[in-house]
C-alpha cells in the first residue's frame, strides 16, 4: 500500500502539471495597425479634460499596465523603441545611465525624400548579437511586413530594417495626414517624450494627446490603434500605458501568455500582437513576447480601473523602495540572533549532568526562543501585510514596518501561548504550516499578495507577473517539507515516505500548475527535493539504491511533464517545453546565458546573505562539538529528510530558474530559525541535571565539566 500511494501521488503531480488554461486572441483581424508610442506616458498622466483623445481611446478600447523592460538596466526611449521593433529585449546604448535618460536623437538620413536610413543600425544589430544574451534582431518586426510607415525619430528606430532602411518616413505628422496610414499595413508614430513633472509634464502630455487626436482622425477603416508608453525617461522604472482599440479590441483587460496576469502586458508582446492582427507569421525564434489577448472583468469606470487603490504603478514603485530594506534588516536580525544562540548552545552542551556549570538563565533561553519564532514568521507576515493598502499612505515604509511588526507579534504570541508549545516539534510544525498556508492561500486566490509586494515580485522588473516568485517558492517549499517531516514522525517508519510524498505531491501541484504557481522549473526542483526527502524519511542514509529510486521517480514526473508540454502548440508551451524545443533546434544557448546572467545579478541580494548565514548556522549546529543537530536528526530522522529535500529543491530552483540563492535565502529565513529552536530544545532536554535516584552520572555529566568524580579511576572508567 505505501508504494501504491507513492505512485498515485506521482501521477497526481503529473496530472496537475499537465493541465493548462486555454489561451486565445481576438478572432477579428485588421487591415492596418497604427502603433502610437510616447516615451514615459503613464496612467496618472491621463485626464478626461486635459487629454480627451487618450481618455476616450482608453474608455473604448482594451487597456493594461505595460512593463517596458529591455536589455538595458534602465529602458530609455531609444532602448524602448528598439525593443518594440525587435520584438525582443534589445539595447541601443549599453552605457550606464544615471539620473535622466539621454535625449532620443538617432541619426536619420533621407536621401530620396520617401523613406529614410539609420546608418547606426548595422552597428546596433551587431552589438546586440555579440553582447546580449537574448538573441534580439532589431528590425525583425519591419522585416515581417511588406512595408512600414514611421513618423518621428522614435518610430524610425522601431521601423528600421536590420540594415537601417525605413520604408516610408516623415519627421513629423503632416498637417493633413489623410491617406498616410493606408500606404503600409503597419504605421508607427512617435507622440513625443513625457518627462519631468508639474505643468511642464502636463504640457507634454497635452501635445501628445493632440497628435493622437489627429492620428485618430486620419485612421483608415478596419484599423487597430495601439497606444503605448514605450519606455522610461530616467532610472526610476515605472509601469506605463497600454491601450488597444479596434476590431475585436473593445473593453476588457489586456494580457498575454507571457505575463499570465490579467491587465499586464510586456513591451515585447506588441510586435507579435501586430503581426497576428494583420495575419502575418512571426519570425522564427526571434520574438520573446506573446500575442496579447483580452480578458473580461475590467471596471466600467476608467479611473477606477487604473487609479486610486488599483494604481499598480504606485504600488510597484513603493515595493521596490522597501523590499531591499526589509530583507537587509531581516538578514541583520537573523545573523544577530545566530550569534546570540551560539554561546547558549555551547553552554547547554557543557553543563550537561548534575555537577556541571550552571545552565543559561531560563528567562534568557525563552526570550531567544521567542525571537527565533518572530524571525521565522517575518516573511509570511510581510506577505500578509501586502493585503493592506500601506503603499497609499504618506509614509509607506514606516506603515509597512509597523504593520509587519504587529503581525509578527500576533503570530509569535499565538505560537508561544498554545498549550502544546512545550512539545519539542510543536513550534516548528506550527510555523512551517503557517508559512506554507500563507503562500498556498495566496496562490489559490491568484497570487495577489506577491504581485508588486515587498515579499513578492515587481511587475516593473519584468521577470515574473503571476504565480509564485522566488521568495514565495522558498517559503512554501521549506514550510511544506518541514510540515511533512513533522507529520511523518507521528506514523510508523514504513508509512513515513507516504506522508512525505503526499504532502510533497501537493506542493508540486501548487508550484507547477499554470492556474496556481505557474513555475514548471520550480515544480521539477520540488519534485527532486520530495524524492530525496521520501527516500531517507524512514531513517538511515541516502544510499545508492535509495538515490536511484528517488532519481527514477523524479525523472518520471519530469520527463512526463516535458513530453506533454512539447505536444502543445508553440505559443501554448511552458518554459520547459520552450527550452527543450530550443535545445533540439540548437538555439538554447541564449536561454542558458540569460539564466546565468540573471543568477549573477541576483548574487548581491540580501537573500544570498540569508542563505549563507543560515548554512553556516546549520553547519555549526551539526558539526561542532556543541551543536545538537545530529541529536535532533537521530531522534527525528524525518526532519533530516525534510531539511535535505528542502536544500535540494531550493538549490535546483535557484540554479535553473536564474534566481541564484534567492530561493534558498527565503527558505533559510523560515527553516533555520525553527531548526535552531528545535536544536536548543533537544540540547536542553539532553542536559538535564536531575540524577535519578539510585543511579550514577551518565555520559556527558561530570566528565564535560572538567572536574574529577570520585567514582572514576584515572582512565575515567567507572570503579565497580
């Protein structure tokens, strides 16, 4: 029966990973597409009186938040327009930007008065091919259509073919643009750059709105108009305007398979959307984005959709400013706690026996236990805090800190004051269950706490828009496997692997299901961790037969999922299917390079420091003469299995997911404090000074105190 249940859990995990939501695009096509871009245009720039054309387009069409991530650390106007034309992450100038972006000033030559030429384009194409890991080819969009019209310098950058030719070009919108947008199926219009603030910014937005009004007046029949804030204008990255209005694009939120989040779109999604709308095939293997689609559920009131409590740009900006401080503070607090715990562990080990030196004051030990509980609950509390609109206050950092501390205090009191608190494994089980429950409940409700949350991920970064992030993955895996380890201790040894696999299989489904965690790479990593944990949960070491069976089980689920993913259409494949397809075609190098580059950038995160500090603390607890972790594992072998499985899962997820030690750091922030707490308790029980009546001192008594006992000879052996 245990083996049957293990097989059923593996099959359930595979079934949960295989099912994917259907994706689709509007069925209507258009004869013409006009992309009107304004660098820096944000939703808070729109107003029904000051910008009537923009407001009416947004009211009639489908809208969303546009992430303008490019290959540059700050997407300046030239980078944004180039990325639009490449359909992939591209960079115009790789030099570092500080403060405001340089003005958009490409060299545009007009030798024939019809089109134009960008002499810098060939160099830009080579630089992106040689120095960037994305495989971007600037001009891929224009190469996919018969001809292109460009109005303005930014549009020229997007419309230029890889060798620099722009088919039709006008430096500014003509006084009478009638007929201009029927010359080619694709037209791009530069509405200008929106930067600064105050009345100067409002004047720039008004000018862009007036230009858009003239474009709309001259648009041909059966045309789609796309309005986009194509870039940032300084190093403070923001979310921007995305509007699509035309046949099949009335109302609703914009989204794409690339974001998986209603109301969110990437800049690289615009190029495939344009080609799909006019019925043209996308270039093979060049586009990184996905065709946009529409989902219902948008409020009728435009202001209620994108402003006030639904202002995602404001929330994302607040999150980015606070996340670094939160994790830096958490790392400092946990390191200080570990330094405080070390002498307590040494003292507990040395005072073992009835005649050893005095143990640490009980009040101090209990206070440290409370602090360890609070440290382990910090990230789950931060996730819950993101359910409140703290980012709308005047002092968001202070409000977030106070709310998080209040939730940590409430959770710590709930754990400490329960009747079962004195039991050795009770705090670990409760805290791990709370951590897994918070993340799991968030995934079941759409991962709303993680999106633009301090303990989640930011849509501005462009790495993830839905599902479980690296922090949530680490917390969830650590919580689920520690719960499995604690629960497995309550059953007989033959059934412990079943408990681990059942709980672990549920975790795999939560992480990998596209409806929930939407992280197939993370699900594969969790599968490996669960297999390792199940193999040694009954006790003993990870022998070769156990390792072999664990590997076979993990590969069965992984290969099964990969085969099912490869059978889907290319636009519906997950990250595993896309990677394997590229691997078969010999084009997986850029994907591997991107993961390596992302991991390198993530190494300077405070989460890396948390992972290293946690690993050192666990090493001290297990391998030093004063550590008691080996005693914990001897008494509770399922906990060793849970810790080993967690380590395998978070390390693999970080390596293959491009997150470096971020996943491991989040897991360590929850797992290490409760593991240290359990170790202190086991040491305290092992160092009981009470001598049973009629018995002599046992091992670890006076011999460790450094004093001679009269009942021993010179060798230390008992005298009979």
